[in-house]
């Protein structure tokens, strides 16, 4: 449970940094490093959200109180999905084909975590 507090604290700090970034800067002013920082903070926030939702799912569906290390890896892979959707949106390429490819990539990554770890 100690890991969860750290993840949630970092996610809240990332959300605050994201809000500050969105309110006070624009993509042209912030530069390439700022864009990298933006995507990193979005990933951190979504990792916290996905971890919380997966914990609820594990407690309700499997009736377990503990969260395995493998479950954190599943959450890390799932948290990358919204980042890929944001990147596809920035290229203007959101369609059914793109969403299908993102789902396929996430499924393959989840399968890799299942088989390797």
C-alpha cells in the first residue's frame, strides 16, 4: 500500500503541474522540452488514474486486497493508451483504423507483460 500513496501523490503533483502548464503557456512558447514534459505529466496522471481503477477492479472482481507487482505493469501499459490517442489527435489522424491499431498495440503489450513477467 506504500507504493499506492507514492503513485497517487506523484499523480496529484503531476496534475497540478499540468494545470499550470495549460493555463500559463502555449505549445509555441514552451518548446520541444515543454512538449515532452507535457506528455510525461499526462502519462503520470493517467498512470495514477489507471492504477486506482485497477485496484477497484481487483477488489470487486477478484475479491483480493493486495495489488501484485504485475498489476502495476498492466497499469503502466494501459496508461500509455491515452498518450497514443493524444499523439494521434495531434497529427489529426483519429479514425477507426487508428483506434484499432492502438487497441491492438495495447493488447500485444499486455500479452507481453502476461508472458514475460
